[in-house]
């Protein structure tokens, strides 16, 4: 296979775009041309060799905050623009009673906001996807990937919305349908199985979310500008809001079952925790809707404070949507790579691939030369979820390690084992017991988990 962009030497980093539009990167080391000459061990960064170089402190970065803020603005604009396009046909008789200047603003401003938000969203998302890619690859993003094509469709539909003639409710309704489809096609549903079910549920979820968000926006605007019409519209919106909550709940449950193989993952991933928070907010929305309905039966008008509270809850839900539509619903298993340094002993543990079932366990010990080689090395695994099971002894065998990782003044010994010593997923403690020639025992422990 020709490698037109590869230079001679060691290579292997890759970056791809997954089916649901997220960037995925990793490495697979290979050599191009003549292998480079081996270097002296002293020239290697030992910490990099052990796998703990370049680790950044956790938490939100400025770049991620900007990304999530842009996604929030995009989803807010998408829901409001689609909802504002759907409601005129559903509220046809009442729509004609709204004064023409206000009606024009309600049709025009959400679509203008969508164009600006879509441009910003596509710019930020493509910058994220194409990090480190040459300019020649940008055209392939929009022509050879589903997510790139969905970006193009989004921009075309957003600009087409500006050209829609005023007062054509049916045409605007039809315009909103493919607009929502572009979002369903580029999200988590595109990578779920069965795909047709995930895409259908996601589309239903988006459509009813747009009806709720767009309807609430219209109600808030009418409450400020046309109080009498707000009372009439509130009756239609209240009925649709309850239908929307039911549809959103059922489609959301269906999507969650497709995305997550185990309910326990709801508490193990940021996606699941955000979903639970979102569910709590939906319950509050339902409560606010119930109070609004009670208020309308008494006075014929919804309460302004309740409407504002409902709007605030909608904004919070959209903030969550901007984040959890980007992160993965599933927890990811990653190899365990751990290293601890001490004055008399350094120890490293590697467990790969760190999945329930077969794994390879490697323990490396660096003892100070004044102590000599270890007399014995033991590795034990203890389940933190089921401590009553006791410790699992790993039968380590000593081997000649050709990995270049040395510390001046220390002697390295390496041990490994392979087998099904991780019988199930969960939280684990790995315990290394090292006996030196003087029969002094040193114990190091590491907590990790797998899924």
C-alpha cells in the first residue's frame, strides 16, 4: 500500500472520524523505510516509555468550554427555528390573528439565528475534527464522510430558510422536517444498532423537542407583546407540551436502551449522569406545566413567573444537550498503565486490554542495587465490589524484558502472566508484594476499573 504522506522512520499515529461524527485517535507503530538505529537507553524519556508522559490535568479546558458553548447555541437555535416553523401550521387560525410585524419577526429572527449558529457550529466542529490534517483533506471531509455531508445539508437548509416567503406556513413546516433529519443523521443514533430504529427514535425526539422549545418561545414572546393571544395560544401549547413530554420520555428511553448495554452505566459515565440530570429537569418541566394548566383553568392566562421558570428549565436542558450529545454514552476500557517511584524501589503495573476475561499482566520492579534482585514478587487482584470473594493470585513468571527503561543505580526485573484473572467487570485493586533479599516486604496497591 503506498504511503504518500509518510516519512522514513517510525510512524503510527492515526485520527479518524467515527460514524456518529466524533474524532477518534490512537497509534499503531510501524516502520517506514530502514528501521532507525537503536539509541542508548540514557536518551529515552523513561516516563514516556512507561506511558505517563503528556498527561494533562483533568477538568474542562478553555477549548472544551468554547466547544460546548457553541453546541448549546446551535441546539438552541435549531430547536427554536424548527419549532417556530412547525407551529404556524399547527396553530393556523390563531397565527393569522397575530399582528403582521410581530408575526414577521417570529418567522424571521429564529431563522437568522440558526444561520449564524450553524456557521459557528460547523466551523468549530470541523476545526475539532481536522486537527493535524492537511488542507487537501478538507474537501474529503465534506464529500466522503456522512458527518461532513450532514454539515453541508445543515448549512444549505439554514440559508434556504432565509429565502422562504413570509406567511407560507405549509412550506415552513416542510422545511423543518429535513432540517431535523440532518441532526439525527450526524449524532449517536447514526452509530447505534439497529440503525433504522435509532434514527427513527432520534428524529421523533428532535421533532417533539422542537415543538416544545419553539412553542414555549412563542408563548413567552406573545405573553410580552400580545397578552390576549398568549392566553389562546397557551391552551394549544399546553396540550402539545404534554404530548411532547410523553413522546420525549418514550423515545428517550428507547434511545438509552439502544445506546447503553447495561443500566448501571448510567452512574458510571458522564453521559449517563447528565441524562439523569436532564430527566430530573424534565420532571420539573412537567411540574411547571401542571401548575400552568391549573392557573389557566382558574384565570384563563398562564402565570408569567411560571412561564419564565419553564423557559429557564428549557435553557438548562439545552445546555446539557450541548454536552452529552458530544460525549460517548458508553464507558471505555483502557489498558492500565501505572508507575510509582520510591527511594529504594520503583514499580510499574500494566494490564492490557483491561477487559473482563483474557488479559496480559506485566509487573516491572526496579530495586536499588544495594538491595539486589527481589526474592519474590506477587500480584493479587481484589474485587472492590465483591470483597467477600477474596484475592485472586496471578501466577507471575519472570522474563527477559527488552523494553528500554532504566534508572541509574537500580536493577530491573520483569514478570508477566496471561489468563482470565479478571472474571467480571467492576472496580478492582491490584496489589504487588515484593520481598527483598533481606526478607523485608514492600506492598503497593493500585485501584482501577473496567466495564
